[in-house]
């Protein structure tokens, strides 16, 4: 048993190292989440060594996606999110500490430490700490080590249905230049996974909230959780 665990730890470290190197080299990378799989890139890297495009241009070209559409970005935990947001309205700190990690993304005013690529037109930043399955917990270590929010977007052409499993995403990316798929994802065994994206909540300046997108967590479920904290 100890040998099996040691081998798994070595394999996980290798996956983390390769993923971080791919980000630094300018690849667009397939990653796991607690909802549908996503694509990410290094948000502070302007030039890709893999193509004549930047990593963002490569992603937008693949997805046929508008450059004006802001990204949701991922962080390892709530404490990391506080470095990239302005101070939250009263009660929101305690609320997010309680419910994250979860498939709920929150939009709030960005701090001046945020890479411009992640900012909304109104100066906000959407963040989420994903509740990763045990088999993909290595990605949380990637989020911790990169020290920046990692943008995420679904694997699909704009307007078309996204890949709902890692297996489908790997197939869709096959042969695409400038994209990185970790071996751990190519061989991943998946149980039934959610087919909905994260829910998206915008925090208002007065401490209220607006549900921008109803995803895996319904409006009623979120409202019930929020009421427990007086929100």
C-alpha cells in the first residue's frame, strides 16, 4: 500500500510540474474542475513560444470567442481570492469561507494586482475555488503554485455545446497546435460528472447580490445558503 501511495505522489508531482511548465511556455491547457472541464492559460504571459499567436489569441481563435467577454478565474482557496479583490462588503468574507470550495463563481471589484486580461469592463473580477474530485486534487496545487487566478472557459466553439467530460475534451483538442493535455487527463477514469457550468453571482456594493447565471447550484439553493448569513 505504501508503495502504491508513493508512486501516486510521484506521478502527481510530475503532472503538476509539467502543467506549470506548459503554462509558462504559453500553451493553452486543458484542466479539470468541479463542473465541466475547461481551458486555461497563463494570464500574465503575453507571448506564446508555441505559435505565432499569444496564448489568449490562440484560445479565442480556437473557440471563435469575442475578446470582450470576461473570464471566470480559478483560485485554490478563499484567502487567495482576497489578494485579487477589493475588501468585500460585510458578511461576505464569512460566507465565502464557509461555502468554498464549491461550483459557484463570484464577481466583485478587482484589486490593482489583477492581470488586465481577467478584468471585466466595469473593473470586476469573477473568481471561484473549485471543489475538485480527489482524482484531480493535483490541480489545486497548480492553482496554489501559480500565484495568480487562472482563467477558465469551456471546451467548445462559441455557441456550441461544451465538452462535458475530460474524455470528450481530449478528443476535441486532438491535433490542435499550442494546446497541452496532461497525461493524467488522457488516462483519467471518470465517474458521472455534472453537465452544467458553475453558477455565477455578482456581489453588489450594498452587500446584496444578483444571480448572473444559474448553473449547478440553483437560485433557491443559493438563496437558502445566503439567508443563513443574513445576506
